[in-house]
């Protein structure tokens, strides 16, 4: 009799959307005689409220981007070794959500991930490149083997999601006003993720080890080249301001909040000006930057490819 393949699904879902995406993704692996699917829902020691309050939402950004997350409840694993780990996460301020960062930094996690094939599954608004680069670094430090990445983004489009997604975060409703499209990943995109689970199941059942991408040529990710420059600029800005806001908080919580409010105004200005301008510049220069853009897209779409 064959030994069962042990698969671990790890996720943190605040709104419930990522949980739905992750469960649909692994549904082909469920209830299979030769696959043991274990699910670990990461739990912060102090829960993040949903919907968010305005100041609480932005007050999480400094620690998120500086990778100093609030602690999580110590993860418990049923196995000492897994044939595959699926890490599902969402993006906060161009970085992995704090509970995911805390999980990746945990010593128990590092032991589990070492020399283990990893599939990352991202559900977010539209910017995920810098967050995934951060996750790649954590996985490399843990000596894990990233074999695939799958990304699903909000279906309502960039400009509309700039309003629709924050409203969802602050009201708890995906469509609080009728004149905006529904925020979040579409049901069609979520349901389509079963095809990746089917492919992974096929590989698990036919190959003794997984050390190569399984989802190539399956449109696992789509890199929006117009957002690359904006993401890089935004990530540097978040890191710079996050450092100073944290330091301000060591002097006085009032100083931290004052600097935070100033940065919120700065951030909104940047989003309304720098983001569209950089996208336009990227578009205009694309004929001369074709090779560079191709290399960037290859880097960010690795390992599954577009």
C-alpha cells in the first residue's frame, strides 16, 4: 500500500475571501485516499478587527512593511515533514499580511519548510510583486523550495478598486454603494482555481518528489508591467516612512499618530499622481525598455511563469 502524501495548507484570512480561495484551490486534494490534507489557519494572539477602523488600518502599516509583526499563536503541525506546503496569503501595504510574516519568521515554521516544496497562493487587490519578493526571501532563509505561485486579483479593475476595496475594508460590505462595482476576486476566478489543484494532485500521485514547477503555461500569474515602477516606489516609501513612524511612537503615541496622518495625506497624493504618471511613463518608454521589461516580468512571474 502506498504511503499517503502529506499536504499542508496554511492561510490567514481576515475577510473570509482568502479562505474561500484557498479551499477552492485545494478542493481536488480533499477526500482522496492517497492524500492527507492538513489545514492550518493562522491565528494572531490579538485578532484584527473587521471591518477595520480608519486609523487602526493605517496604524498597522509601519510594522507590516518593516516586517516586525504582532505575534501569532504558536502553530501546531500534525506531521514532522510534508510532501508539499501551500501558503495562501494576502497583501497589506505591498507586504505580506502581518500574520503570514509572523508565521514565516517562527522557528517551528522554518523547521517545517526546510527542504520542502512550496506553492504560494496570493489573493489581493492588484499589487503583489513586492510582497512575493519578501516571501521569496523568507522561504530562501528557511531553505524551502518555491515551486509555484498562483495569483488572483480583484476583478473590478485598478481605478475602481482604489475606492471599492477601501470601502469594503471600512464597511465590511463588498458593494456598499450601487454605483461602484463589487470589490474582491470574482466567483469565477475563485472557482477556476480548482484547475491548479487538479494539476497538483496529478503530480503528487505520479511523482515521488516535487522539485520543479507544476503549473507552467497555466496562466498562474499575470504581471502588470505598468505597475512595476509604482510598486517599487511605493515599497521604498512605505519602508522609509514606516521606520520614522515607529521611531516617533517611541517618543510619544501622539507624535506617531500625527506623523501617520501626515503620511496618509502624502500617500493619497502619491496614488493620485505618481501611480498614473509612472504607468504612463512606462507605457511611453516601453518600446525602448522591451528587454528590461521582459526580464522584470520573468523575475516576478517566476517560478510558474505567465
